[in-house]
C-alpha cells in the first residue's frame, strides 16, 4: 500500500522529468520473516503498479541486513546511495531522497543528498532530535499541496 498522495506526487514529478530509484532497509529477510524471493516479488508488484501509473523506477536497492550487523548498506549508512550514484552516474548534490523515517533523513544527509521527509500529519519533527548532518538537508513535508514547493526548491538549487 502506498503512502497517501504519493502516487499523485510521483506522477507529477515524473512528468517534470524526475526519475526514481528505491533504496530500502528490509531486515525481515535477515530475521527470516520473508525470503529474498518473496521480497523481490513485492518489489516487482510495486514497480509494476508504478509503471501502470506512468512512473518509471530505474532500480530497487535493498539492504536485507539485520540492524545488529552494522552494514554499510543499511540506512542510516549511505552505502546503497553511493552504489546507486555509481550505477547511474548521479550527482548526489542533485539527488533528492524521499523517506518516512529518521534513518532516511540521516542517510540522505550522510550521502550529501537533499531530503524530503514524508509526514502523515502537518507536524514537522523536532529537529533537535536529529544529528547535525540531517540539518544540512532540506526538510519538506510531502503531500500533493507541496509538489510545487518541492519542484521550485529543487529548481532554485540548480
């Protein structure tokens, strides 16, 4: 199930030329809650659903590691961000990461990306709770009313 308004937001941004890569922590694999194949099937269905809406996903990067493994691939570490940057020749200072967890914010900051923090409410998180690198990235709530703001902020940084 998608976060409310996310399909609309992604479609609008896709139409403006934004491209999408998914970077996700999935410790359920390490915890034997699902197999890597089951997770791959979930991602295949997600990518197909997005494609049916006209939204292309370039690739899905997964950290299947347990949080106790301290993997460089697992957010808040930036390993998979750098792998995606290398695979797609991305400039991290021109990459915008959208996430709904504080680890997403920290990982984006650690990778040198901009950040959109998804919130289910109009309330912003208390920035004092986050380490300093988070404060170096833009913080925006993501809902359909914020699409123009996301785009104009991103264009202004060009």
